[in-house]
C-alpha cells in the first residue's frame, strides 16, 4: 500500500472503516424487466461519480430478484483515496442524502444515498455487509498509520543494507585499483631497466665490431656499410620498443581512468536510486535527482569518449607495428645478403 501523507480532516484514529476504502450507494435507480429488477451498469455509475476519482462501481445482485438497488464504490488504497471517499460522503450529506438522512427509510424517491463504509455496514446482514465481509477488512486510522510506519522502517533498513553493500564494493574496487597501479609501476620500472640493459649491451657490441673492423683493412668499406645497417636496425628497434612501451602505458592509464569512472558512475547511480525511493521534501528531492541525472549523463559521455580513445590508441599501435615489421625484415635480409660469405662480420 502506497500511503501519502495528506490525511483527511476530522476523523478519530480509532474509528473503524472498511479497508481498502469503499463507499456505499443505495436507492440506485432500477426497473422491473422480465420478472427481475435491472439497473444501470457500474461504468455508468462510476462516470456519474467521476469528481471523486472512483476506481470502480460494483452493483450488488440477488440471485432471485436481480439488482438489490445498492452498489459498492471502490477508491484507491492511499490517503488520497480516503480523502476522495470522505468527499463522496460529504457530498451526499450536503444534498440531504447521507447515511443519517436515509437510515430507516425505504428510499422511495429518485435520489441515491451514499456514505463511506464503516463497521456497522461491515457487520450488517444485508447484501452490502455480505460483500464487505468477503472483500474487505475493518481497520482504524491508527492501524493504517502503524502499518505505514512499520513498512517505512523496513524500507529504511533495506536501504541502509544496500548502501553498506555498495560501500563495500567501492572499497574492494579501490583496493583493486591500488594493487593494479602498483603492478603497473613495477612493470614500468622493469621495462626501463631492460631497455637500459639492452642499450648498454648493444653499445658494447658496437664497440667490439668497430674494433674488429679497424683491424680488417681489406674489408674496411664493407664493414663500414655493415655498421651503418646495424645502427639503423638498432635505431628502429629502439624506436619501436619505445613506441610500444609508451602506448602500453597510455592504454593501462586509460583503463585505470575508465575503472575509476565506472566506480564513480556506480556511486552516482546508487545515490540516484536511493534519492528516488527515499521520502523527503519534493522540491529539494527533485532538484537533487535532476542534478544527479545530469552528472550521470556527463559521466556516461566521458566514459564513451574514453572507450573511443582506447580503440583509437589500439588501432594506431597495431598500424605502427604493421608498418615497421616489413621494413625491419627488409633491412635484416639486406644485411644478411651483404655479409654472406664473410665469417668475421655478423650481428
């Protein structure tokens, strides 16, 4: 039951009503037809009571005589429905057709009489009483207030648990991000050390080759050419290695930024979900919800931009690798052809 806090006026909390809220109509216009009493359909009666927002009007029938000249009017289950039901009763009272006016009369006139169903209607041995006992309960305003408070308490408890679970998830994600950051830092350091070691090793090889070339006067020109090709291969290797390393680092950083953004999105979505179901002042609540929705929209756009950038980086890295691979192979093949048959020159 969704109860709104707009309770109607001048009713005692211990007064018993048929719940869900029901109205009673008596002296409904009918006529005799083929030995049975017939009357207007419920939809037509509901249209006549449209100002009270009635959900349905149910004519009551007797198996032997037909229409009982009485009907049940259904209202919504919330406090607005109760207010509509009371307005329905006040309307008939103001017309001199309320419950106190028609009590004990035989309703010979054309006017219908109406009121909200209470305990005496519920316990009566009339078609109205039989119907109410089958489809409603007796509840006081105090009963409904207590029930609403219990449900509100359960909702708040459920929301607290959900918020705690979300906090745990955020902490786990933060821990995972920190661990990933440490691993990336260590990998970066290892790559730098490896690159430095390779550079020093290649430098030593170059020095050794130059020393050997100086001793070989007969193959001086070929050795110089071989050294130039080797330097080009090394330069290309360093450039490719540095480019790959930089792109890998950029992709890893982009993935971390994306994970952080997804965490922020989850937090905003959780906050928005909590704001939508928590009670509060409507104006400030709607303003806060709109702000959260606008922030979410911006975050989703940032996420899409990051994903697009990630695809572009991956495509560029793949294209660069594909461009360098055949050029490097040609240089290596050319160097092998140059040194073929000369055992004192090699990589």
